[in-house]
C-alpha cells in the first residue's frame, strides 16, 4: 500500500508539471536549470539574437555596392520568404523536443539509433562554431559602429576626427566580448531583463530611424531608383550580373537567422513546447517587416551614391550607414549630432545582440559538455551553484571569440571570414535535424503542440535546399582579383576546423560518443 501511495503521489506531481518539463522528463532529462522564462522573455532573447540592425548595418554597404539598390531591397523579400520555411520546420521540431540542446538533441533523436550519434556530433559542432563566431560578428560590427561614433564626436575624417587604429579597434572588440561574458555569469533573469530592454530599444529605435531618416534627408531617392535600379561597381572586380545579385543577397541571408535562440532556452521556459515555436515564428515575422523598412529608409535617404564609398568622405568610407546618417543630418541641420544619436541606437542593438548570442552559445557548449562531447567536459558543464547558469561555458566561448579577433591587427577581411564562418556553422546546423525530420518515418515522430502533419516533408525539403544554397554562397569570393587582402578565408578555416572534428570522430569519438545522454529514466520511452 505504501508503494502505491508513493506511486500515486509521483504520478500526481508528474501530471501537475509544466508541459515543457514533462516532455523533458519523457526524453530522459531531469530539470536542472531554472524554468522561469515566460513567452515574452523568451521572445525578447530570440529577437535580440536576430536583432533589427546588427545583420543589415555592417553588410549594407557591400551588398549595395555589388548590384545597386534593387537587388538589395528585393533580396530581403526573397530571403524572408524562404526563411519562413526554415522557421516553420524548426518550430515543429522544437515543439516535440523542448531541450536546451535543441538542434543537436533534435538531430540525435530524429536520425535514429544508427545515425543519431554522428548527426548530433556534426550538428553540435556546427552550431557551437556558428554561435561562437556569431559573438565575434557582433563584437566586430559593434566596434565598427563605435569607431564611427568616436570619429563623428571628435570631428570628421575631413576635420581631424579620431579614427580608431587597429590596436584600439581590437581592444574594443575584446572589451565587448568580456562585458557580455561577465553579464552572462549572472542569473538568467538578469539577461532576460536586459533583453526586454533590448526588444523595446530596437522596436522604438527602429521606428524612430525608419521614420525620421527619410524626413530629415534634404532629398530622397525616387521609387524607381530604390526598387528597380541595378548598378554594378567596378571596384568589386565582378563582371557577372547573376553573381553580383547573389552577393547582394548576402546581407539578407546573414541577417535572417538566430531565431533558434528560443530553442536553446526551452529548459528554462514555461510551457516550452508551445512558447518555443511561438517565439521562433514571431521573431521571424517582426524582423522580416522591420528589417525591410530599415533597408528602405537607408536606401531612400542616400544623397550621393558614389560619395558613400569615397575614402576621403566624413566617415572615411569605412561604414556606409554612418555616412548616410551624417549626410542626412548635416545636410539639414549642419550638425552631426543627430547622426551620432542614431548611431548610438544602432550600437545598442549590437550590444544587446552580442549579449544574447553569448547566452545561446554558452547553452550549446554546456549541453554538449553535459553529454561529454567536448574536451574537459567536466569543467564546461558545471553550473554556477547560486545563479544556475553555465558560467564556465560562457568564459570558454568568450576566450575563443577573442582568439578569432586577433587577426584584426594584420588582416583586412576578418569580418568577411567571421561572418561566413558564423552563417555556415549556425545555419548549417539547422539543416541536419530538418533533413532527418524529412526522411524519418512519420510513425516514429512524436509531435508536440505545433504539428505540420502532411505538410512537414515538403516544408522541410524547401528549408533544407535553401540552407544548402545559403551555406554555399558564403564560401564564394566576394572581391576580385583574388589576393591576400581580398581572399575569403572562411573555406580554409572551416576546412581545417571541421576536418579536425571529423578526424576526431573517425579515430576516437565514434567509439564513445552516443549523443544526448539521459540522466533520468524516461516516463515514456517513445521518443
């Protein structure tokens, strides 16, 4: 009778569990992290990881240069359309597997017992590489924005303003990285609170920039220029129109990902099987609309297209959006104050974005360490006893990010390489669970609250093909002729990094790495 009472009490507690925690227990994991995140907080972090400005701003100038405004503007629409396929496919899987390991965990279970360990190994390392490089992209672009703010605050490039040299640029890069790591060592509620500020910062700041910039500009470009003008620049060395258009799309492909951040926090989110998918799809919707509006505001406000890239202009030709803002406000008010304020809003977006990506990266490293997939896993899987966050994993991510930035001192194409590594790793990680979901037998899939039914396979197919295309184009050269200063180092870096990881798998890891390791007995073995 005593056993039956205990069993009844256990069943009662299981029935009263949060739905996300219940599903987590079914999958074989006990609740270790605090489950205190609401839908709005999860959405805030997901939105902050994608961010309104951080993808568009640093690549806007180069994408505009490749093929003119029309390819840039319509490229956003095309990429947004295909991004929805990826987001919907991931939302369905997230609803079924609400775990912090997210993509890596999904890949293991969807690929089945034979291919699961290898699929999860590849997915985990791609995702970890992409997210850690993602911290670097935010730190680099944030430093670039700060460099422009300092230049305009001290004058301009024409009036003796201070343009930060490479060594100071690297210091700013490292400073941002360490600040994000420090903040991420506190309880997740602190990050969630900051990210709530972030979502309002970006929404309100985005509305201000989108509305104010075209109104302040003395003249605006015609609709025909913005929506139909095609122009190739000789300075890129590219003579093929289709190739130029492909490169013009890069800004959109780089900007429209990161929505998986909601999935990384599902073990800390209430009702994660429902709220995780909602946060993913809502983030894509908000960014799709506001991102296009931001691109249109910048493009309509261009005063002199060729002058944007002149190395003797007020911003030294290093940051096109800064020059557009300067031209608008200085032309109207003969002052750069307004441009500085708007640049500070944009810089804030980089700050919040880097903070959120650090949160996501640390969760992936923590989860992979929990399953013994990283050297010295016992160190990186430790959770802070008070704040319940993977603080050691946070600092590991920060240290690797700093190492990625050191070539800033000598190489001019660091941002191109880090951006490519980030996109290929991060987005490439999406492809593995999506492909596994597409080819698995439907009877083996246990759907969550968000289920696509018969539409799942065609949606997954489109999503997979789009991801494959996206990863391919980020390996292409972006400038010609190819020299040491223009070469895209991403293929070399990825080949070396992924090659070492695959060799590790072949000669060692395949013998012991089995993917996600259960730490409790599952209530329901049907996963």
